[in-house]
């Protein structure tokens, strides 16, 4: 009987993209965790005494073992096709955590890799000439969100070096001013939104990282950042991802249903938490005097009474105050509802093949057995 190929293949290279080894049949406890507007990470465990783990790699001059922290890139290839190329790249990371443990006569090495967003948490925001921000930080005025995000990326690439992320080199003439030279390559095929403009001032304090600045923008609720993993050994051997900026990532997929005790029965377990302690239907924010913003939700106030959330931050400008207040009202007016579920692998929609990061899929639970009908996206 022919061997069944593994669902995930783990491919390891040095920082230049030179192939070192393949852990497809060696790594156990393999996991890939994907969260919107946050770094992707992948992990696994390998036997420490295996030659594919502890042999010395000499080509890059560092003489580290095959598994090493800080000098290894790790790709995750998922089997999704029955014809060539069989596997699709779904995760691309730098290994930044290795833990060696031993019990009795067995030694194991646990590793974790993160995509370039995590690396950018160690890169400071700076100007194009390399200067770090002064006491007033960096401010963009009436700029596209995608341009702000890409500008911060380009500046760190120019001054602090390669960061394994491609945002293009300006060769896509005629597709919009947001497709400028961001320190990337001509092979870039990502998407940079042109519709989201942050009116007024968008301010970043000195001392924060590029990754934190990106998070500051996505926390406004105006756009989503998606780093699509790539595996292009022919042209971009040591690039891990392409930068994408969307007004809203994903689409609504009504046909991809997750259901418990309802037709489809694609879930084996489900839980719902409704937390009124995090409700806020009156949001009052204060910036530097006299700036302030107040947003309210009338229907929530009528049903539950008044729940206030007040916060003060002298660094917020008028633009940020408005975005934050609106975002808080949208997320918290009715309290926070969190749904967790366990798909049935043989029946549930397949990640990446049936739905992508940011997609909105219906989740159902029968009222006959659940306290209250669940019908959410």
C-alpha cells in the first residue's frame, strides 16, 4: 500500500533561502495559527538527536545546527491538490524560539516561527534618511492607510536591512500611487488598497516599532493587513510574505456553514460566551485638551441602561479619537460575544480551500438544545 503523504510539509532554509532540510516526516505536534491583523506563527517538535536536527550547517558561515534560532527560515506547505504541485505554501516564518527538553533517555526540541510582522516588532519606526523620530514622533497628513503602512516598511528596509517581506518596487505603473517603490521586488503581486484615507493627522510616538505602528492602524478598524506567505525559490528565495492591505479582508461565504445539531452537522463541539462586563454604549475619549470624542448607541442604552467607557491619552489627535470611539461602540455596545467551535474534519469547510483569512462564514446552533439560537458570522 502506498504511503499517505503528510498534510503539512516543513521546509527549512538558512537566511539566504538556501535549502537545509525537510521535516515533513520528522516533526510532530505541528501547528499553524493564523489570526487577522497579528503575526502568524507555526510550531512543532523534533527529536534532538536526529541528524536532520543537530548536524552543523556551514554554508552561511555561522556553523549553527540545522535547527537554530534566528538563522533559520521555515515554510509550511499544505497538501491541497491531487496533481502537481500537490502542496501550497500556507505559512512562511523565521524560527525565533527553540526549547530543548529531555526526560529519561529522550530529548526533544520544540520550535516556533513567526511571520515578518513579528520581526517588525523589533524594528523602530524611522524616517527615510534613517533618523529616529524626535520628541514629536512621526505624523502623516491625509494619507492612504496602505501608503502609511508601506512607508514605515520601506524606511526600515532602507536603513535597518532586509525583513523578508515584499511590498513591490514601483514597477506596477498605472495601478495607483500606492504601488510605489517600497523596497521590494518586481515579482510582487499583492494588493494595496487605495480607498481608505486617514483624514487629518495620523501620529506615531517615537520609540514604537513598525509592527506596533501597524497594529495601531488596524486597531482603528479602518483596514486589515494580510501577509500572504510565498515560496519563490527562483526569484525571491529569502522572501517569506507579500504585504496586502484591504479596506476589509475576506468576503462573506454563506455557503460555508458551520453547524451544530442543524443540517450539515459540521461541528462536534461549540461554546458561546456573552460578556456584559465589557459592554460600552457611551464611549468618552479625551486627547490633548481640548480634544475629545463622544459616541453613543441609543438601542443599547434603551435595552441595558448606560454603560460608560472613559479613557484619556494626551497623544491622541482628533482623527484618532474619532476612529477609536467609533470602533469601541461598534465592538462593545451589545457586550462581547465570543464563539469557539470544533469542526468535524470530514464534513466541515476546509481552511484556505473553502474559506480564507478574514472571510465571514455562518455559525449555527439549534435552539432545541442550545439555550438560545446561535446565528452569527
